C-alpha cells in the first residue's frame, strides 16, 4: 500500500499544493485545516477536479485546530480509521502576525499576539507530533515527521519577532525530536524561501482587500490576498540565483523526498529551499 501522509494547514497555500502533488503520485493523504471553508473548498471542489476519479478514495479530511487537543486526537483517529495508520506527518500549519505586516514595533504589540503565533507555529507542531508518535512508530520502514520552518529562521526583516521565534524554535525542536524519537521515527525540517502560492489561496473565499489590510484581528489564514504582486516582479526573480521565486511544487517535492524517497540515513536536518536567495550578498545602494 502507498504511504499515508497527514498534513496540517492543507486548506490552502503550500499545504494544498503538497496534498495535491502527493495524491497525483498515488500516495494517500489526510488533510486538516482550522479554516473549514478553505478545507471544504479544497477537498470538495479543487481536488476532485484534478485528481483522477479512481484515486478519490485516497484522500480524506477533517477540520482541525492544532491548538485544540480534542480536535487533534479526533483527526488522527479518523486518519487511522480511514487508512490504517500514519507514515508521514507534515506539520505545515502556521500563521503570521498582522502587526508585522502593519509595521508595528514590538513594544506596541500585545504579548498575546506573540503567544498566539508560537501557540500555532511551535506548540501546535509539538502537540500534533505527540499524538501521532504511536502510529508513526508502527510505520513499515520507520515513520517520518516533516516540520515546516522558513528562511526567516535565519534571515530577518523588521517587526518579525514572533514569526522568527516560532520558526527558529521549530528547527531546535526538530533536532531534539530527531535524537529522542530515533530509530523508529526520523525528523526533518523544510525551510521555504519566497514561494508564490497565490493561486492556492481560494481567492473567492477571501475578505475584501481593505479588511485584509486593516483588520489586525482578522482570520490569519488569508495572509497576503490575491493582490500580492511580489511574484510578478522581474527584479525579484532575477535576485534569485535560480532565476525565479519558488512554487508550491518545489516544496512538495522535498516533502515527498524526505517522507518516502530518502534512504533512511537522514534525520535532524534543516533544508533551506529558497532558490539560493539567502546566499546573495546585498548592500544598500
């Protein structure tokens, strides 16, 4: 039987691309997301339109907030019931701070915002991993946990303290997990750079642009909205040594490689997938 992937934050963005690419290659995927509307659109409309009909039984889904232990327990149980186990856990769910995007310095940001980012991005990954470990240990050939970090674990812009702390924490957490959970479970980190996933954001479900820009308490999942234009910048593409910014498929291939294709002699590593952008020396003109 094909490997079973359990993916958090799969209703849009990188999570949705990864689920689709894995399904197209014949794997089985259980999708979760806290945003029920995004998840429903992905699983009831998008995936059935692109996945061959004879593969529709290869994906199941459940609404799940990584901060809610009961929801996590229920979703994992549903996955095991549907597919018989879990081989690869992809901790992809993550949020960012609207205060960062609004350019608000940390002394003006409520501590609760910092705590909220860490509760999803870092503690959420820890919680889901805890619940999945007994099933991952039973995986033939060893279970795999892939934690999604970011280039922002090592590169920073102003007012990004909460996100940076959560993603740097993910890398430290993953190294510790790799030591603690071996040899039955291997743990990896994928750190994307700039990835254009505008087409994966279920744009018809997004609020209006002014709400996105002005409401600091809005639904974080919506992120940049369809008006984000960075991906169309020639200068930005040229700034990457590979000549373009990332696509969701670039990350999906790393997930497949680390989850299935690597030989089993790799654990505890963090893999920066950023088109070489972080290696370019740049000074203000």
